[in-house]
């Protein structure tokens, strides 16, 4: 399979992959074919690698669809000096530092 005919799948492996990943299988096969042809590297099992790539792609697309939840709260700006971390270092916050 693939442009360079270097992706080896049995008919049953191809049918199972096509059934489970109909939207992306052909593109992934072409990516694998280009990679093998250009790098000279190969995989022990092309079917297993395609399953892994398709699963990774599915997880990534789910992450893109999920809402972004902030992990930290922004600091309140009160215009006062902040406590220096090193002796002799004094830092004051200004409006540009609000979002650090």
C-alpha cells in the first residue's frame, strides 16, 4: 500500500483498520510510505504502527475539542512592591507585569 508500495498489510489488517479509522487511514498509509521511502527506516508491524498513529491522532483531536481550563489564577495587582527573591534585588510591578 502507499505511493511507494512499501506499507505491508494483509487484506484482513487493512479491512480492520479501514473499518475502525475510515477518515484517516489512507492519509496515514501515505505518511508511512513517504517516511519509509525517505528515511530507510522500517517498522516491525505496519498494522500496529498505523493503529498507534490513528489512536494518537484521535486523542489529539479530542483534546482540541475540549474546553481550555486555566491552571493558575492571575495575581491581583495592587501597585505595591513585591517581595524580592534575592538579596539586593528589588522589583516593582507595573501595568506590563500584570500578566506574568
